[in-house]
């Protein structure tokens, strides 16, 4: 699936909106909201029962403003008369299918009344990843920021007092003063609320653990958090993580009576140069890979293009979607901010996969040379393909996909698609069928992408 535009949690989407992507009435409401944040203590009420809820005393933003900004859709919604709750859920990735019985997903909530946003709610579990002082500090910094809609780059100019000049990040202090109560974060507290980590490494001096989450929806977003605890005290010494392109760090102060945090926008990742592999070498990567806990990944290939399709069960159920990877050498690929290394046996054949991410390595063993299962391609009248050409607006995001033809080959978002019927197509890269939709007059009106167990719909633009 092509890389989506940056997707954020609702709180961070507001910042992008204020950066100038909205206009008209939406812009005026966002500006009014920013002014409320400048006087946060008077315009909001904080409820710390069952987590942390920030209630807006005079709501100004509509829920639909979030869609006007980014096109994002919540994972789910509930309705009770004129009140609604929207949920953005990040599903936790586990080291094994039976690692824990409880639900340890991360969920952020937006509460609405009469279609206006009345509150943001952060459960206790969420606050282990992004602490309350950082959330409140970020909102106050946003309220103090200047907006320059005519300037280049990010049109927000934060107050100099809020910015760490060395790192160019928003800086916050949690504790560290005689008037501010600070309770050190300890290992048991984090593991109790977040559950079993995906990876962990322990030494005589420290215990490091890594958590990763995938957005429970159509957007291929992810979140991650890394914690380092001192072995002698079990107190948090350092933490870092990211939701989409927004990252943060937390570092214990020298007296261990507080923490210093930074919040920043991650720069676009500079991808290494991609090389072209010989066909005989390229075929060797195709197949199925399994880790020690039964998680299966499938590597597919179509010409010079490669993709990873992931599932969380041995029987290839509970699919989590797919993404492109790009060769930078015969042994190393990159994609989705991860590094993929392929070890070989004594005969030079690929026999495993090593995925490196944020200092942790996930190991897989190749157990099959079978790639994605594909239906049989059929011949269709080339004139039918003319109706498929064009641009399609996704219903699940703000993304627009283009279907083109290069010679006799139809391409969806730059990836070859092949007909299995007059309206159904498939990829050789992955098991993710694509179906075009027609109206009663036979005109193509959209497509449905069968992705990660979901049916994602898009409408053809005129």
C-alpha cells in the first residue's frame, strides 16, 4: 500500500491544522481554539479520575474539523443522543500470541456534544507513554505560538522560552522543584499498565524494553516507546518514542527528583540509495518467514519491487497489512523506518530475516520459498481498462490514488495490478485483491481494496 500522508492522534492533528492546511471557517475555529490554549487554566477543566481528561468549557471545534484537516477517521465511535465518543486505538504488538490475556492497546478519546469537541481523554495506560506534564506543556506552548501563514516550512513560531535551543525541540520539566510533587516512574508501574514488551534486554546496570503499536484502522501508522530503567533502583532513567512523525524523550534529572522532556517533529527519513538486483538474487528473498513465537511475514516480489506482508498468527489470519521495502545492497533493505537484513547459509541461499528497529532486533527464520498466493491472470478487453484510469479519493483518509497504464500494463499507485476477472485485480507483491466498482450504466465509480482484513473504499474523481 502506498505511504499515507502523516496521520496523527487528534491532539497532534490540531497542530498541523494550525500550520495552515485549513481555511475559511475551519481556520477561524482553529484560531479561536489556539487562543483558548493560551489561557488554558481558565478555558479548560482537568479531570484526573480514571486517567486524564481535558474538558473545554466553551467548545469551538467541530468533530468534522478533524477530517477537514487530515481526512483521518477514528477507529470506532459510540453515540448516546447528542453525545458521541470517538476512539483512536493503537493495537499493541505482542512477542507471542499467548503472551498476555488482557487488552493493553493504547486508546485516545475525543468527546463531542452537539457535534462540537468537548474533551480529550487519555487513559492511565496512555500517560505511561506520553506523560500528562508533556501533554499540558505542549498545549500551552501551542497557545503561545505565533502563526505565520505566509512563511515557508511550518508556519508555527513557538515562543523562544519554550524551545530548547540546542535541540530545536519543545522542552518541559516534570518535577525538579520544591513546590512540585514528583513521583518517580518505576519499572513495575510501566509493565503493569503496558503489559509484556515486544522486546527486552537486561544487564547489570539497566533494563531496556520496547513497545510497539499499530493504528487500528486503515492508515498504516505506528507508535513505539522505549524505556530504560536503572537496575539498582528500578526507576526510569530514560524514555523515548513516537506517534507518527511526532517524537519525544524523557531523561531523569541528576538528582532523580524530576525528568526533563522534549517534544519534536521528526524530520523525513532519508532513505538510502536503492540498487537494482539481478533476477536470480531477487527471487531468493521471496518466501515466508517465522519468528520464535510463530509470527509470520511474507516477502513478495514483482520485477524490481518488493513488499512485506505481516500477520500475527502462524495460520496467516489476523493480517496486519503490507508495505514496500527497497534494496540498498544484496543483503540489506529498508522500509517503514526499519532495516531488513537477510542472512544466508553456506550455499549462499537466504535462510532468515533480521529486522532492526530502535536498537532492538527481531529475528525470523525462512521456512518456505512460497510467496504471496496469486489467482490466475485472465485476458480482458483492453478497452475495459480505459474506464479504470483516473484518480480515486480514499474514504478512509485524505489520500488520492492514481490508476495509470504503461503500455499494456495497468498500475495502481505505481504498482502493477493484474486482472482475475473484468473487475477484479490482484498484486503479485501481496495478497490484497483490488475490485473496481461500476454503477448501473457500467461506469466505473470507485474501487475496493481488500487490505488487512478490511474493505477499504475509494471514489473515482470526475
